[in-house]
């Protein structure tokens, strides 16, 4: 836990799930810069304040007295926000926490945007929020200098109105945009749909739906392609989990290969789960059974209730490289699997997942490998 000191007060903030060993903070210099600017500029926060992409709730917690509305794609970010607000004594329900799939407010007087890693997600969110802005809306973006590019500024300019940037402070920068009601916006290109190639097994030629922010939005990524070529050949009624499902291609392939299977698609991204559901519904047969859940891995899934878990774990948390998510996914999979149940993992060879899996399951075998990727299989004893 770390203390976030601002002109508005001091706050004890953590990421979620809270891990005493985690050295990463729940805020960065972009959050500090934005809050400092709001204070120095005397920005009127008495109207409807919307905070987009607040990664761990630092901005919403510091601005809680103004009852801001948070819009986030991240379930973990929302849980961190709830915990940090509670730690600061803010009653549950005082702050509205919306997902990127929810309908945004009808009117926004102050829009604060933490620039996301995904330019596509920024584009989609600006399109969705633009109708709620008026000529007097204060729009400020914030990000690390490595996150703000010419293309970032162009999106603000094209979708909302005239845009400029601040000087860099502590390797962070602010974006100032003046909404122009007369701006003729292009159509929102999201979600994006594309057809899969014809040589990847059960999902060959299927149509994929990708909502903004999903990894590799316009084509099948090479890691998933490799996994699809080596999926386990299974038959009969069983429960299969696409863990960290992304656009749901892997789980949909498993469902098509085994029509008797019951699928669970789960991801911490609201955009991902919406994508997976759209992909599955379009391609699976009318009798296919699936559940779609935004959540923290396999939390809440009954122990010993799953036969097969398919997993391509992420190894980034925003700009940080970390195996924390993968470790928690593997542990959650072991708890959810029945005796004899299997976890199949694909990852970059250099990540060394076999060490963790062997320690956790007592076994791990290489199913397939190439110069970049390895597919691992661990069986619960």
C-alpha cells in the first residue's frame, strides 16, 4: 500500500488484487499532473464530472467530493476503485462506476481521460462520449509521454475539436481539447469484424467480432493461431473455460469441436467479454451452451467443477511487464479443475511458465513448440 499525496489530501491506495509483494503503485505522475492542474486552474467541478480510464481509482478517489462518474473497461480497476474509495471513507454508492459497455451520461461538464494503451479504445470512447459534450465542457487528457503520440492528439481533434498539449512534467503530459459542436465526426469504426483463415480447424472461415481495445483487432494473432492448431481433441459433455478469453476465438473453437461441451468465457475486460459473446453467438450452433462473465479470473467458479481450462495469459499490466496475472490464473485454474482436469497454456517461450506449472500441479508437459511459442499441459492430480 502506498500513500498518494495531493493538494486535495492524502490517500492510501492499492492495486487490485492487493499484494504486499507488489512494488507497483496505484497511480503515476500523469495522475499527479492532472490533479495539480485542476487545482491550480480552479476548474469548476460542480457539474457532471466523468473520469475515463482511471486505472486503479486514484483520480476518482481524490475527486470523490465532486461525485465523479468513472468509466472503465477493467474489472480489476473497478475493484481497486471500490477498495480505495472505501479505505478513504467514501460510502458505497456515492460514486457511479460504469463500464465501457454501459450507456454514458447524457451531459458531461468535465471530461478527464487517462489515455489508454489502446488507441482503438480511446477512439471508441471519444465517439461514445462526444454527444454528451457541449461547447463549455472542459476536456483534459493525461498520460505518460510514451503514451501520447500525434495519432492520439489527432483522435481528440477529429472527434471532439481543437486540441493542444502541455509541457512535459515528470515524463507526463496533459492534453487540452475544446469541444466544437460543429465538428463533423467520422463514423465510429468499432466494433470491427473479420473472417478467420481457412486452415485453423473448427473455426476456419468464422467471423470474429472485436470491440475496441482487444489485442490484435484486425487479424488472428500468431499465438492464437498456434494454439488453435494444437487444441486437445475431446468429446462428450464437459465444462470448458476460455480463461482470459479476449475475442473468444479459442473457446468458440472448443465448442465447435465438441458440441456437447458447456463453455465459460471469462475476462477482466468488459470489451473482451462482449467480443467473445458476439463471436460465439454468430458461429456456434443454436444448441451450444455458454456463459459469459466479466471477473477476476476464475474467482467464484466452484472448486472441482471444470474439466478443461484454455489460457493465453497476459504478461503486461498497462506499461509494466509482470507475471502476476498469469500466476493467479494458474492457481485459479488448479482450484477450479476436477481431479484429472487439464490446464492448457500458450505463452512466449522466454516466460518460463513451465516452472510455475510444475511447482503448482506437480507436472507439466510440452504439447507443441516453435521458435517463439510453447503450449504446455498440466493435469490436476
